[in-house]
C-alpha cells in the first residue's frame, strides 16, 4: 500500500516528531509509514486521517495485486 503521508505532513509544516507525538506513536513509526515499510492499523489510519481532516483514501492508496485475474 502506498501513501501520501510525507507529502501531506510536509505541506502542513509538521515534523515527524510532532506528528508522532500527536498520534501517540514513535517517530520511527512515522518514518516507516512514509517509506512504505509499514502499513498502519485501521485505528492508526483513522487517527492520521482525522488529524489532517482528510479521508483515509486521501492519504493511503490501496493497490490491488497486478497479477490479479480480471
């Protein structure tokens, strides 16, 4: 799953440390999310969306398996 978290965070002028504190997670969690190494729990995805007053879909992009038969 891809996301626009880093782009959105930077456009709001928010540091990783400050976002992490607001969401009650570690700065490393924010970094891992932004680098695509970690997919958030549904609860964390909702917290992030609520923090930025966006929908989850505005931040996180679900990509279906490209080998999925149609």
